């Protein structure tokens, strides 16, 4: 299930479990960014940090 956050009109978000990790994913067009959430993290603050300062991006090749 995806959700949106005010101020991030071009992005949708989802929170997923990856093993024991809680991961915030940001999706916009072909872009997919993700970061691990800590228990007391603000989802909005982490989304802002993720979009404005991504530390790694992976590109997928389309056939």
C-alpha cells in the first residue's frame, strides 16, 4: 500500500519490512529510493532527507 506526504507531490511512499528492518521507499517515475527507518524516526523528516540527499541510487536496465 502506498501513501503520499504533503510537500512531496511527485512522490509516493511505502513502508516495507525487509527481514527485521523497517524500510521507507520513495517512488517517482523510474526512481526508487529507500532508507532504513529507526523506531523513533519521523517518516516525514526521513522522506525529506531521503529525497533531498540520497546517498546511493541504483539504476535498472530496461530491455
